[in-house]
C-alpha cells in the first residue's frame, strides 16, 4: 500500500507505475477523491474531467503493461482553462467563453496527450489571465490552501492551488507578467516561465502575444524539468516558437553550482516590500552562496522602476487588439436582443467581459489611439528596449539573477480587488522578465507566519538549464518545497 | 493626466465596448489614476532608442504553401451563436 498518492511527485509516481506497485487508475481515483474532498474549500477547478481521466488512466495502464512508457504516462495533470482542449470547454474563466468547446487541442495539450497523461481538470484563473489574485475570475474566486481567507495569486491561481492542495500531481499555467511564478510563490510550489519562444503558444487563448508563455507548476524542480521536456520545442503552427534544439532538461540537475555567478539586483528589494520576505530571500541567497555560488549583492538594474508602467501599457495594448475577436458572431457569448449590428457587438462585449478585462481594453485602446500612440505605446516599447539591454549587460557577467518572486506574502481576498494600481504592484518583481522575454523560475524559499515566500531565479534567454540547476541544488539542500498546506 | 467622460466614451466607441453610466464614471477616475502614475515613463531618456515589439530575433518566418487537412465545417460552426445551414448568421451591416 502506497501511503499518500496525492503527495507523490511525477518522478516518484513514475517509478511506482513502472514497477507496477501502483496503477494509473488508482492514482487517478486518488486524485479525483482528493478533488471531491478539498474542492469545496479551495475552488481551484472550473471543470473536473472525471470520465475522461478514468478513460485516459485505463489507456495508460494498458501502455504500462506493454512496457516502455514516458515519464508522464498515467500521471494526473490539471490544465489552466485558457489552453484549448478538444471537446472540453475552455472558459478563460470568462462569461464570454463560458460555453466554448474548442474543436482542437493546443499544441502543449497534444504533446502531453501523446505522452499518455491523465487530465483531471481545467483550472480557474483571472479572466483572460488578467490579474494577480484569481479574484478576477468571472466564475468564482479561488482560495489559498495555506490560508483560505487569502488569495492564491494569479492569474494561474487555480493551477497553483490544485498542485499545492494535492488535487493533481502537476499543472500547466501561462505567464504574461508573472502569472505562473507569482501564484507558485503564493502557494509554495515550483513554477517555471520558459523563455519566450521555447514553448508553442498555439491553442493558448491570446492575451498579450509578445509576452505570453506556457509553463509547468510542479512540486519540485525535477518534475519541472520532466514537464518542460514534454512541452518545449518548435511548432510550425506558432511562428514565434524558435527552431532551436531542445535539450534533456533533467541532465542539468547535477547539484553542482560551484563557480556559478549570481547577481542580486537591488531594485527588486523595493519600497513597500515586507520585511519577512526580504529576510527569507536574503537567507535563501546565502544558502546558494554556501552551496558554492559566487554571489554579488547590490547589482544595479536602474530601469527596473519603469518596467511596471511599460508593461501595463504594452500588455493592455496587445490585449485590446487580441480581444477584438470577441464580437458575438463566430463563437462565445452573443447578445441577441439588439436592434443593430453595432449595438449587438457593444452589448456582447459589455456583458461578456468583466471589470478588469474592460479596464485593460480601455487602457490599451487609449494607448494605441491616434494622438496618444507615440507618447504611450511607442514610449513603452522604447523603455522595453532599455530594460532588455540592461538584462543583456547583466548576463554578460552573471549566470543568473535572484530576486523575491513577490514583495509580499499572499494578501487577503478582497484587499486589492477594487484598487487596480495596488493589484498591478503584485507583479512588480515578475513582469520585467516578460518584457525582456527571459526564463525565470519561482521556488519555495520560506514562510512568514505560515504564509509562503517564493524566490525567483532569472536566466539568459534559452538558459532554462542554469535556472533548473540552481533551483534543484537549492531544493536538495532545503525542505521548504516539501511542506504541504494544512488542508 | 485626466481622462474626461467624453474621452472615455470615445475610447469605448473605438473598442466597441458598451459601458453603463457608472462604469464610465469609474473608468474615468481609474484610468486617470493609472495614467498619472505611468507618467514616470516620460522621465526615461529614449533618444535614439529603437522600440522593441518582441523579444526574439526571428523575423519574417515563412513556410511552404502546402495543402493540409482542415477542421470539418460542422466542428467550426458548432460554437456559432447563430447559423444558417453552413454559414455564420450575422446581422445586416447596412440598413
């Protein structure tokens, strides 16, 4: 008898499946049972795909019986509800897509299905991935399993919670300004945003196309590498995916971070940051030093304070263009009681979109409109260049940069939901990385009064291996990632 | 940076976004606050700096114009709010 199926990592579960000490059906039933148990409290899932999961588990068990299987075969996964799943509704947690059933799979879903995974559900998110708390879901808010009165972060809050609460063994999220890393930090799981272009975005509902990237949320770094192995790579259907070879990401998990040069950018220890977070992150960096890394404190990235404004001009601008497709004609919500075509379109968008989505469409439309384009959108794009150049210069010297994932521990539900600027600040440490298109990982690095603190490690473009190596060495030397929420 | 109600209504028209009176008032206030705090961007000297639209160096990605299988019409139309046989049904553009 295996003690607790819901707390197995991918690599542990794989071993048990392969040696037939555990079947995929057993593992899947344990996951579904755990969902029944904790879902009323955390509300992480928009859709539970029980029937499909059991069918996939049976198929996985047949594969296992024949021998050679993939490390992900037969293992339960939750997928963020902005990735198209053929025949399974994909809502983006929006009224606009509440009943949308995609006729095709996203490339990542197709790749995972080819590995024989078991999809147990689709996870809740801020509507169209716009938010930092999952409170902007038009369906319901998700609760942090470490303290149910607090937010799980966002926008991939449902995915982070599903992993943290043991509803699934791992999950996929998407990250436009921190939407994988910030909830990973808030829920004490491992979350990776790969380099822009590393993972195909085909079938990911578009938010801000020059910033969006799909990545894994897992219980440790080894699992993260295994999932990245399965989803990374060039895709002819996404012309922004890069035709570079993909390494085996588990090969870099050597524990040897000797001589690696790590920089600590001082601008990320921002004003208004909680003292407990700063203390925990400084201690975690000292740990990396102990493990052999050469650390330089007080590295200067002087354009960092402008990243937030640049991001919140660029992302909404792209969003306003991407979301123009929701016109009530081809799919999605459609207002029928109008007298004219224009009225139908305006009302469709009025009732189909929530407050934050409307705010960003308005902000983006304004920044792109005649007379304001140069002062706002073009200016933000130029600042984007400066931020990227600054990172490039830092990476001439450093292998990685280390910062907190968020300036605070998870905040209370309701605390920031009516104050957009305060909510935007929750992404202050993560969004510069999307602006520059870099890879970054968040890993558990401590707790303050029982609430999780995440550490962010940032790397050069396409140097995911360096990040995984450092994060893995840290997890081998610490136990934070093994703590599970009291739920 | 103050955004008037008229400006909010103009942007909403550009975005074809219906708004209630309350939303117009709230957005006028919130967008003004947001843009005011984003004025910091104007402090950055960007003389001679080119804009960045995307972070990878790929440009003009081409592929061969090959015939590939497409989704069946019935599946594409399955999500249509209004359809007429094998067509999306739309309202008259000119009245």
